[in-house]
C-alpha cells in the first residue's frame, strides 16, 4: 500500500523527514508545501551571505527532492491557501516542520520605538526574503547595538562591520549592498547578559570579528574568572578557546586609522529603551553571576549605564508561533507533542498530525540536529499510519488548480533567485 504524507515547511527538518520516510519499509509519496517561492528555510534565508560553505548541505536535499515520489509546492501557505482540515483529506498524515518564525521579546519599556528591530528581520532583509525587502533599517547614525551573543548576533555584527568590497563578493542582495554602502555606523556593540565563559559564539566566529580589515575589536570587560567560571572551562573546550581568543584580542593594539569599532560587552542587560518617537539611548543594568558552575544565571546588580543608540537589533532567541487549529505551548513556543505526535492539553493525540524541528523541540541545536529529530517523528508517524484512510478520488494538484493557486514546483525554484534582487 502507498501512503501519502504532506510536509508543511521546507527547511532542514522537513527534508530530513522526507529522507526518513523514503528510507522506511513503506511505499511513501511525499508532498512538501512552502509558503515562500523557494525551499530550504533558514538554510537559504538565515545563513549569512559570507558563510556560503554552510549552504552546501542543500546538495543532500537536492538528492532527496529528486526522488520520483517527491513533489514540492512553493508559494502555497497552509492555513491560508488551503486549510489544514482540507489538506488532511488527501494525506494519511501531515508533518509540520514550520520552525520558529519569530523572535523572543525583551519586554522592556520603549521596545516598540522606531529603530528597535529584530536581528532576524535584518538577516531576512539582506538575504533577500521577499516579504522583508520593503523593511528599512536606520544606518544613518553612528551607533548600532546588538543584544545577544549567539550565531545570529555575530552574523549581523559582522555584516554591519565588513567593508563593502568584501560584501560584494558574497550573495548578499544588491538592495542591501546599496544601503550598507551608505551606512554611517561607526560603533557596533554586541552585548550579552552573562560572561565570556557563557557566551554562545565560538572561537572561529570570534576570530572573524577580530580580523575584519580596518575594524577594531574592543573587549570592554576584564577577563578575570571566578572559581565557578574556571570549573566551567574545565568541562567546555569551546569556552576555553573563547577565553584564549578574547585574551589575545584584548591585548591587541587598536588600529588608529580604523573605520569602525566592534565592542563586545558582557554582564549587561537592557532595562529600558529611551527616546521620543525613535531610539536615542539604551539603559543597561550590570549583572553578576549567581549559581553553581554550569548553572550560573545573570542577576541584577543595581548598577546602571547608558549607551547612545541609533538602531537596536535584538537577537535573544527564536520563538514559535501558533498554527491555526492546533494546540500551542506559548511559554516554550512549540506545538505540544509526544515524540512528534501532536497532543492536546489533556495529552490525547491529535490524529494524523505530527511535528519536527524547532516547532517540536524549540530553537536549539545545529542543522544536523534536525536529522535525528525528524527520524524520531517519522518513526512515531509510521507507527500510527496503518489505520489511516484518505480520499483517493482527487489529488492535491487538482485542488490547487481548481483554486487557481499559483504554486511553484521544485524545478521552478531554479528560475527564482532571491539572493540577488
């Protein structure tokens, strides 16, 4: 018997789910639906344009998509173009791989002032995601503040600092090149609430920030480590390498003829955004670390300071959004599930609906983490699929054509080039 599975979303977790389905003992047909014209999710729209080597994993997805039992429908939004109940009529199971589509908020006064934006909006803009191309970012002032010290925070800091001639060698959009070429940003602050030992960036990312031509990397805090920090370093090669690299850069002489400065600051949390209609300053509170090694948390110290700011980009984590008709755990930003099987508040299963990726477990891990995650979901899905029944008298292709929905196939994606606009 042939089973038909719909996958909503087309990022890494979606393709790994398709791969696991094709490797199963069942005959499976997979239809993948994506609201954007092209596939690959954050692999396409979230990876920095100067980190193209990370996108080579898409070659594995190309192989999955070449399976004769795979179809891709881009530019089709489930919940808008087709409802989930209608979609379920034509598939034995539906797997949602919709990621975490928004950012966590800081929940501080002034957060909605003009100039307060998210790092992921900025990333989507310079990577050419269609709905973000009309966004504007104030690059006419001298001071940019990035809240967070993870991969995305490092990416936007680096893009703001890099000379335009280096960015032109990447696949960043022409629109972004034009705007960044006229940028007046001189100081980029990347600020984290905890210390250097707990920073999420890696030594390689740090090296990139410290070796940008004509740019100073300024470490603002002492690198004296507490006993708990020293314990954490013993257990973390990453932290140990970060401290060594930070120490090297802190002793490095500044470039007198510099064009820009990257400031790395630790132990600081934003508490208020100050300004009238637009951002003028950010008020921070210094933190101290409290707790055992490996579990240290930032605690307020009662000491405050302010920084001038023309644009603020927050990068403190992704957060999932609700999907119409399904339960949602707002605190964790996920669709509640048991090993991928969507469940109601009372823990009862939502028949034939499954999740994988960030909408299943939250925004954690690297690209490869999605593979084991999707394998688990597919195993759960296939365990329950034997008793499912669907309407076989009509194919989803007929529905799309009857509704005059302008979908794009996988072959069509080669005609769409969002990297350069």
